[in-house]
C-alpha cells in the first residue's frame, strides 16, 4: 500500500496476504483484495466453472461498491448492534452482487465462440464463498483514547474472519466450531435464478479494533484447522496465524496437508491491523489477487 500526503490522526487497515495453493498458482480458486478501509477473501467453489475468476470479480467489486449500513449500525454513528453474527438488512450488499454479476456477464458475453461444453458450464454459472470487512476511522487525537477503527463484517458460506486481541479471539465469524464446516456451504452464485438476493444467506457482525488487534480473514480449510487446533492446543494457533512469516506459514500448511490434519484445498490468509498513521492513504489504493 502506498501512502501519500499528510493527514494526522488517520487510522487505516494495513494488510498482508499469505496464499498456499493446492496446485499451481494459476489454478488457485481463491481471491483476496484490500485497500485502506476494506478487505475481502473469496473462495471459488471447486466444482463450479471458472470459480477463481468469479472469486476475483467479487473481491475487486467489494472494494469499490457503495452500500448502506442497516438501521442501527454503529458505523452510522448510532448504537451498535448486539454482538455476534446478525442477519443483515436484505438490500445491504445487493448492489455489490449486481455489480459483480454485471462484470461476469460482460466477461462471458462471447460464449457463442467457445465449445458447446464450455457454453453449458457458463449457463450453469459459477459460485464462491466470501468474507469481507468494511471499516471507518474512529481514532482520537489523544494517544491511547479508545479504538482506532470500527468495522462491520459480512460473510456468505464458510470463509471466516477471526478478530484477535492480546493473542486471543474476541470474534469467530461466521463459524465458531470445526463441526460447522461441511461440503455444501452457502455460496454467492453468478446466476440470479439461483439466488436473487443475498438476504437468505448473508451474515454480518460488528466490532472495533485497537492498535494491537488483528483481523484474520481466511478460507475454509485454514479456518476449520484453526478452530480444531485451538480446541486442542489453546492459544498457540492464534500466535502462529498472527505472526508466522510467509515461508514458515507455507511450510506448515504443506505439513498439515501431508498429515491430513488440513484438507487438501487452496489456503488464503489476509492479516489486517488497524494502524494510526500521519500519512493518509490517498484514493484508497487497492491490493488485489
């Protein structure tokens, strides 16, 4: 992320991504993106056509699509909602969904020029899970006075966000037990006929981050393993996820796959911290993959 121009007292997200594909990088069906105020991880459904491309569309569109907070959202300056996963207002991310589907339609408009079996796959559409976080600066000019960022998080399916404070989770969202993962998670589909609105499947929660907090956004294989490891070994798993260098992380994931402690799947982890900076992130430059 590049930082341009002075703006004292600003709080932003500073993120990094660690990705370990199950095969080649070109075949990875995960996608992630972030800017100064939003971050997202998407996981393309393995049995869907071009699901990595759909995941990437969803991730990019999440960074730039405007959406309104539900009535009573703490991000609108009123009292925050009850803690824990909540059902979101039906229209909350429908604009993002329409934008993403429009981009998908543009990219697949030349379907008549591809083989018949590809046309059939395009007609059936694609799908992905997602978890995203949207933040706003609430930092005080007085050092140590309250949180830096308030956030609202959204999820469809089994991609997860874990909020850590002092090395321990304060939020496990939207799943908090390893037995909640299965082979048929809720999905964001390309076809409106499959799901017109996200209302039946969208989950959301709210929180606030201080300077030492970290938000971990991750795909399902890593999230399920983390919850299993936390139940067995306590906080060491959170220390690993919060601090592991890229090379160490990749080696550990491969070891876990080999021992079958983690399922064979693409793994993506985006680590985000709230950072008070004297230099504003101009124009919300994005990192997308």
